[in-house]
């Protein structure tokens, strides 16, 4: 009887070891490099992916132009999430694997100011125009979302009037001039970043046809060593659960 129990115990130990080994083999560790405006939403999507797959995801955030440069300079990633034109450039250079790519998220452009500043109604083009004409400073970036806002100023006919009060910055530098300011200062940029930056409140999206959205797609990198996990992650981004999480965090 004792020998039988010992054999059963040994079998159970071996079975447990096999399960632990299989779990270790199945788990993967991938690196995802993404454009900054998706950070608030993507961080939560990745957490859901980790819970479901037990795979680990290392995330790196930088503006799309910087992501492209880092990859072209030789930095390694398994998946890159950028705007479609940057994805196409990475494919042409041989850094990304060609193929059909879904657009899984869109991010809009909005306006914000300091939390201690007065609230402003920008729900119509005329209200936005009047709000901006009363600004002491308007900060926005020098890449795509900033270009969209500059176009909106042109369309409202106030670009020249605001020119002395405009501060153009790097994509990650738009909040500092407003946070350090003392006057009636505004920041224009992607809605998720405005909504989640400490000290800044979101006044709302650009109204009507002044609105412009940034689209995002994911590319599989040619040098990935975790192709199955990377492909699975890209598929997860378009899943109903991920889409619900994106939408709840400003990236519909």
C-alpha cells in the first residue's frame, strides 16, 4: 500500500510539473511600440489581453514619427501601432510584414485648459471661435493632430489673429506651456491625452466638420521571434472586448 501511494504521489508530482512546464512554454513575452495618443486606452486593452492569454506585453510609447525612426534605426519590437501612412513606410522599408491591416481605433482632436481655469462651451463652431479669440496662449503640436487643429483655425478665419499667441511644440510638449501659464491658456491635441493629463481638463472635441480623427493600425514586425503571440495580439485588438475598452477610453 505504501509503495502504491508513493507511486501515485510521484505521478501527481510529474503531472503537476508537466502542466507548469506547458504553461511556461505557452506563455510569450512580446514588445509593442505604439503612438502616444493611444496610451490611455491601449494600456487597459493590454491588461485584458494579459489576463486572457497570460502572455506578457512590454509597451513603449512615442509619437508615430519617432516610432518609425526608432524601428528604422534598429530598435526591436514584435508589433508596432501607428497611423496607416507610417505603417506603409515600415512595410516598404522591409521592417514590417506586408498584409491587410484593420483600422482598430480612431482618436479625435479636442481642446483643454487648466483645471483651475473657467469652463468654456465649445460645442459649436462659433462658440469655439469666440473662446479661442479670447485666449492668451494656444499650444498644439507640430505633427498630425496639430496640423488638423491649424487647419481648423484657418477654416474659422482666425489663424492670423491668433498667430502671436500660438505655441507649436513637440508632440509630448503641448501641456507644459499651459500648465506653467497664468492666463487664459488652451491646449489642443488628442482627446485621450487631454482627458488623462494631470492638471488639465478636457473642454470637449472640436465641433462639427472641424473634427479630424487619427486612425491606427497594427503591423507585425519582420524580425519578431514571437510571431504566433504577436499575430494573436493584433487579432485581439479588433475583438469585441478590446473594441469596447477602446471606446470607453476615448479611442473609438
